[in-house]
């Protein structure tokens, strides 16, 4: 019944949101598969490590940076600054830093492929990602939420 109330534009936005979430899910599954293939044979437990969590956060910060820009939020740069603080605090140099930067750019570009303008589903994605960050904020006190 609710679906019949949606305008074609909103319905298209929801489809774009679903496509973006599916892309993120595929990237996460690919990362897990690569991690399991490259893990030493004695490593039997695969789970979320602090580094994986930071990569996920980096990807979300990139998505928020992009989405805030197309939706005209005045504080768009706060997500870029948050990423810089993350890099300074958690990975100042080397391969860990590169992985976080790649994740940030992947989130930015991934949502750039899906959203060209601000849609209701883009705003839903913003709220979802900000909620995800709020839920984990005790671990990351320097986040701007």
C-alpha cells in the first residue's frame, strides 16, 4: 500500500539507494573473501577486526562527504576533516593509511555513480550512515556527530 503512494521520482530514488547498498554489500563480501584467501592457514577465525572497522568507517565518511555535497549541506567538509583526523590518529603512514584512503575514495566514488542529484533516498542514506556513526561513537570520540 505504501509503495502505491510513492511518486515515480521517490521510487527511482529508492531503487538507486538499493543499488548503492547492494554495491557496498558486494564490496564487503569481496573484502572478506580476499581476507580469507590471503590469511595464513592457521588463522581460523574471520571477523571484524579494528582495521576492517576503520575501513568501513572510512568508506562511510567518503559517502557522507559526497552525499552532503550534492544535497547542499553546509557542513559538507566536516566529513573530509573527520577522515583526516582518522588518518592522523589511526594510520599516520604506510599501508594502513593507504587502505583507509582507498576506502574513503571508494565510498565517495561509489555513491557518485549512483547519485547525481540529491534525492529522498540520498537523504535516507545520510541519516543511515550518521546513525551508524552515532552508534559507534564511543569508540571514535573525534567524530563530528
